[in-house]
C-alpha cells in the first residue's frame, strides 16, 4: 500500500453540504484517501484531531500586501504569515502597489517577490485602467489570476477608467475567461460630494460616509453589469457594503450575467454607531454603513446573493490611520488573520451554519476563479489545503499579536471570538501548527494561476483540432464549476 506523508484521524471533515467523522490521508500535497481510520494507508506522521473540525482552507480573493512599493505597511512575508495564522490557504493580491501591476513586467516583479516569501498559495491581479488597455492580453497570457478595475478612487490614487475604456477592456479580457474584480463606486459622484463636504468644513469621521452614499455602488454595479452582459465578461463585485446594491446584483444574475460578489466581516459586524468610538480607524472604502445594511447583507450571504466572504486586508501604519481630519487618514485595516475567528464566532451565534461558512469562504471563491475542486474542497485528489479548527476555543483579538507586524491596528481589537484555527496546511505542509507559524514554510507558497485559455478565434486559425478540444474542455469545466 502507498505510504502517506500524513494521516489526520478523529476529526470532523466539513464540506458545504455535510459534516462527517473521518480520517484523511495526504501524500505529495494531495488528499489520497478519506474514510475510516482502519482503511488509511501507513503514514510517516499521524495527527490526532480529536474534537476538531477540518475545513477547506479559506480563499481570500481580496488582499493588499503592499509589496512592491509600500513595504513599510506590509510585505508578502508578513501578509501571508497572517493568512497562515488565520486559516487562509490562498490569497489574491490587488494591483495598487508601486509600480501598479499594469504590465507583464510589473507582474513578473511581483510574482518573484511572492515566490520568495509566501507562506500560502496566491494569485496576482492585473490592473485594468484607462492607460493600459493595450496591455490586458499580455497580462492575461502572463498568468494573472484576473483583473482589478477601480471604478472609484482608493489607496494609490489610480485613476478610474472611463466607461469607454471599461467596455473595450471587457471585450479584450472576455475571451480569456478571466474574472474582473470591481471596486464598484462611481468616481464622479464621490469627487463632487467630497469637494462639497470639504467646502462646508466637514472633517469628522461620518463625513466619509456622506461622501460615498450607497447610490455610488448602485450606479457602478448596474453599469458594470450592463457592460459585462454586452461583452460576455465575467465580473466580481468587491466589498459589498449596502442593502441597495443587492438589487442590481440580483437582477444581473437573473439576466444571466456571470457576476459574483463578496462582503467583508466589517460590513457584517459593524455599523455607523462605531464611528463615534473608533473615529478615523473606521475609514475604509466603501464605508461601513447603517445597521439595516449589515442585516440585509447577512440575509444576502445566507441566500447566495452575496457569494463569498473576503477581507479587503489593507494595512497602514498607526500614524497613517489615526488622524483628526478624516480625509487625511489612509483607508483600510488588516483582516486576513481575523476573518476566520470572527466568522466562526458568527457560526457559534447561529448567524450562519458551518456548512454555509465553508461555502462562502472556500467553495464559492474556488468555483468563481476556476480552481474547484482541486482547491476549495476536501475530496480525494484535491490539494490538501486544510484549516483545522477548534470550534470551542475562545480568545480575544489583540492587535499587538497580529502577524501583519508592520501595521496591526484593527477595529476588532478587543473582540471576543469563539472558534480558532489551530493548524493550517497548504498542499499538505504545515504553515501554522499548534498556533505557531512554521518559519521554514516561508517561500513554499505557489501561484494558483488557472489554466489560461487562449482565445478560440486564434486557435481556430492555427489548429482546428486543438480548438475543438479546448472548446470541449471549456464546456466540461463550466459544468463542473457552475
């Protein structure tokens, strides 16, 4: 019988549908068997997970690890260390670094940095902007996981593309099947209101909310969905913050648009009342809104309107975050390490089930980016990306202990949580064990770039047999991931 590298016994394996008591065997980074302990192959190591649950490692499709260009805030090493400690086994990094990931050369630079430092697997977004439309095909063929389009301004001050540029960009990337993630806020509305509020002397924290009312998301989501419908592009709405933008997303899905979306723990668990105590630390784009919005978002998570959970992990140093004038505070805070404990606490409180959490944290993102089932599921043949959690273990979030060690300030500091990842494995390798980062795993993370699909029109001109095979494979893949 083939020897396993690791057998995990006595744990409860959780999928998006069921929970079962079973053992799991791992060899060469893959799951090779699931079943009774007595049926497992001999192993180099056996881990007793008595009383614990094995979840597919979380896939966070929205992080800002700041390297290159802003390493005083975060690095690939510190960001992926935080992910490993948080039960997150795959991250997708955003392109608003310096230089932005707008060309194949910038992508190659970031890829090299990630490969040297990452504890967990990763994807890298390419930028979709006004001035790099002619670079999009080259970026797609270089290996980006997808594209990021900033419809509204955010850190890095990358200019928002015009609707004309977006339309051509969608046309260019649609044949590759790559998803475009959208910062869906309308720049012109926000710029107008920002200037009016500044002129009126509004510098308080709540002025940030007033500058970015939910209509900016409603308009941006609606416009992007129309362009995606017309071009056949795949789109993803980032950091959904309001009840109002749920309607255009539902309508787009009903029309057959390939649109997915995410929300973040801070939009589910906080509201405008928190600005009074946390001030500029709460500044994030889009803003945290009213209690009614968070209630609607929980309902949307449960019914599938919002497909997944992400974090918009965006660290800044304390002197960049804590400002008397709200407009001077950098937007965002770390989240990749705290997401799983916060969401497992929500499970313990009955807000969602454990199976629903697996769906939104692992299954849905893996399917949306073409990684399922080798990621996002604990099945035979899948990558052994596993978060082993103790649902009864309690802790208090302490920003001083977070592994985003250059910029730790979080609005969740001091929150009690119930449900903690104890071990994290990426392709069968411990990157966190017994709540301790495994330093030797630095640099073991790999790019999870999906198999790139050359536009069929190009293939038909060169090799009709190959084109037919690609088309067949595409249909099969779509059936698998739908």
